[in-house]
């Protein structure tokens, strides 16, 4: 195998290698996040902070209850702490605020109804993108010289055109050195 | 001449559908006033409270059952609350003998400032203090002034964001009174 052929082969395989690398990096990232998720039980202050970070400060613009210095946000944090002490779960506490304010008090949209689209749509878009990229890469690998395949179908040849093609091919064969 | 293949046609159709969906979502969302968020409390029993009055004994909302209650959240530092003061006073004068109670719930204020305002502005209806904002949170308060109309059965029938208008408030109270009489 000569060097030029090896280079050409590498060039055609490069997109596949890049996709594989991206998948590998993604998998490693997910693994790290999964491992980090199993941390020690957070303190009550950390739990308050976590719950408050997931709630909009109702009287501020684009600030969470955790970040807002507003007295109402302070009161919300105090209420979260009190509810935690009373044994309520994070979900129950969030639900109590949703009961008074509606879903808009949540920093992230709920996973049900129309808002649920915010969670599955990006995954679908990424999946479609990956599939599209995979199809393109497959085509490039199959015909590296021509590049991306043409999506336009050739019109069927007429009888005259077919005869002309046959004549041209016959001429080429005659001109070919034995 | 190039013909559009079936595959390309499907792709164009999908893109057109996605673009249309985004346009519809944006156009319906942009048509709404972001400051007006529907309250999930409307139609539900009003959260109960027992709060101390500025000039009187503690007041409990559930003890007012059988009357229409106008719960108005306000503060002495809130200029829009000053704007609606006359409308609330007018409503109180007009309906206090018809089974309607106006309750001012003082929010994020000091007792001194609230008392001074009540005295100088001549607020005649009962005013209670929500010192720890717990009642405000129970009512899903997003700012002041905010007013809730509670019917005779204790259900919230409306929430008004911003200063109330005397005429609108009167007609709404009349409707609630009529509905309760049926």
C-alpha cells in the first residue's frame, strides 16, 4: 500500500473517527456526572439552597429565590427551611409554592404537558442531527472522490440519447489500445 | 432541469412544519402580557389567615365566611397603592352594610409607617399586618398592590393586579353578591 492511498483512506475515515471521539467524550462526561451525583447527604442549609435555586423569586426579574436579596425571597427561604424541619420532601415543598404561584414559580419547566417538550425536543433534534450526520458520513466514505452525493435524480434517457451513449462507449472501446 | 426528489420534499416538509410550530408558539406567547400570570388560586378556597390589626383585635379570614371579602395587599411605600386608596375607601363606604368587608393586608412595611399612612390617608376599613409575609406567600403575591375578591363561600373569584378601579370593583362585587343570593 503506498503512502498516498493510506492518506486518502485516513481522510475518508476522519469524520467517522471524529464522531466516535465525540461519543467517547460525551460518555466520559456522563460517567463523571453520574459518579459525582452520589455525594454525601447535603446539610439542611444546602438543601434549602438547592430548593431555593429551583424557584423563581416572584417579585424579582430573572432571579432565583436563592440569589434574591428581596425580603419575600428571604421569607421563602425561611419557609423552605421550616418545611424541611417539619419533614416535608423537596417535591412537597416545591408543590406548595406551585399551588400558590403556578408552574411559573419553577426555574425549570415541569416535565408534563406542553412544557415537557422542552426536555424531549432537544434530544430528538440531537438524534436527528446525529442520524443525518451519520448518513452523510456514510455517503462520503462510500464515494470519497465525488464528495457529498447529489440528491437530484437523473432524468431517464430517451431512446436517441441511449443510442448516442452506446455509440460513444463503442467508440471508446475501439480506441482503447489492445 | 433538476427535479426535487421525494426525499428532499419530505425534508422540506419537516423543516416547514418545525418552523411553523415555532412561529405559532412564539406568536401565541408574545401576545400575552408577561406581568399578568394567571393565579392557580382563583376558584379555590382562599388561604386562611389570622393577622393582627393595626387598630383592633386579630382578624381571621375564615370568620368572615358568609360575607364577600376584598383582600388588598398594600404598603405605605407603594405609590400605586396610594393611587387606589380612594377606590378602596369608596368601595368600603358603598358596600360595608351589604355584607362586604374590605381588608388591607400590610406587606413588607413597618407598623409605624403603616399606622402613619392609615391615619393621614383616613383609611377607614380594617388593616392587618403580614409581618412575616407568610400570607403574601400563601396568596402567591407577585407585587403590590394586588387584590383578591373572596365570595361568601370563601372561594377566590378574582385577582386584580395593580391599582383597583372603583367602578370595575363595584360591578364585580355586585356580581358576586348577586351570584351568592341565587
